[in-house]
C-alpha cells in the first residue's frame, strides 16, 4: 500500500519537474484550495439599503404632440366619391319607401377626419385612438343629435364598399333606418383601395 502511495507521489513530482507550467497551475490550485479551506469566516451579506430613500427628481411628462390642424394631412378626402356613396344610399332608401338623408357638412367633415385618422394610424375600428368612440367624435363637433350610427368599409372601390355594407345586416339597418335624417360620408384612398366612413344622425 505504502509502495503505491510512494510511486504515485514520485510520478507527480516527476511530472511537475518535467512540465513546469503544469506545476504552476497545480501549485496555484493547491494554494487556492488550502487558503479557501483555512478560511472559515462566513460570507458577509451585502448591506441592505434603508427603507426610506431620498425622493428622486420627478420625471417630467413628455408634452403630447399637438393634434394636426385640419387640412394638414397629406391624405385628402375623395369628395366626389363621397357624393356618389350618398347617392347610392339615398337611392336604396327611396327604393324601400324612405326619405333620402340630408347631407350635413359638419357631419361630413367628422366622417372625413375619421377616415383620414384610420389611414394615417393604420387601424380599422369604430374606436379611434384620436377621437374615441364615433358618438364622441360627433358630439365633439357640437352637432346636435338624438341618435347616431356609423358604418365603416374598406374595399377596392366605392361601389364595392357600398355592396359590402348592404350585404351585412347590421350595416344595412343603418342605411335603411327610417329614424335617421342626416348623413356625412368621408372616403380616402389607401394601399388597398378606399376607406369609407358613413355617419348617420337623427336630429
């Protein structure tokens, strides 16, 4: 047994003499092992910060970007297309024994702004990140109304948009609602065709 230990010790000693770099590594590892073994002090935890801290400088809110002034958008409403849509709506109402809707310029401007907003902000929804719900949009323009409705369509062209609306029961109900008296239509072009907003009110 002792011979084996002595032989092993001699082999280690010879390898240390032959390979000095190995020795350096080995002695460094041994020194490190021994120094760690001899250190019995527990590791001190890092001090915890006090519960109360000095208040930091308040963060100043970033000023919101001002809303674009009317007419500053590069997207322009297609007014002839809007008039064509109103004609399609009123022809359908007349065919169904109803009075045609009257064009209301302020309501048209609201519908144009909604279509422009959808094109610029890349969304398609009755809720606008700029104007809120469609009734809020109409209300914010000081347009008096007793009831309000909105139809939205996106299609290759105005004619297709109209037939898409008529093919949907809920949208068709707005178009043929006998209670509505006025209409505003805003149409803009986008990469897919046209975006249509129809706003209906009862005054």
